[in-house]
């Protein structure tokens, strides 16, 4: 899909999901970032990039993406928020 339409944000998002599931967090972050560059209002991409940052223990970056996803109207999963709070040692 990326070869056919390199401006398709969903293609980068989906590849990012695959990379994250394989534990390739840097590649996932790069693809989520590309999806966001194409569509700056792509709340799910912010959410999932935040999750990848969380998995890398980069909690400040994870919080930034959580805030952005929420600001765009995305309902961040409560369990993820709780895990991020516990891991980062902060409430928000």
C-alpha cells in the first residue's frame, strides 16, 4: 500500500502496528510518526506511538502522545493510562 500511495497515513499506521507487535518499537515509532506527518489529526497514531514509547520506557514522550490523542478526542484505554501512571510515577 505504501508503494502504491506513499501519502496514505493508514498504511504507515498499519505497518507500525505490525512492527510494535514484533517488538520493533523504533520502527513502529517511525511509522506512526510518518502517519502523523501525513495526517496531524490521526489520534490513533498518537495513541499507539505513545504505547510504543511506553514499551521503550520513554514515559515523558508517551505522556505527550497520550495528551495529544486525548486532545483529538481519542479515548485512551484506562488500563494503559494506569500502567503509564504506575511506570512513570506521575499522575499526568
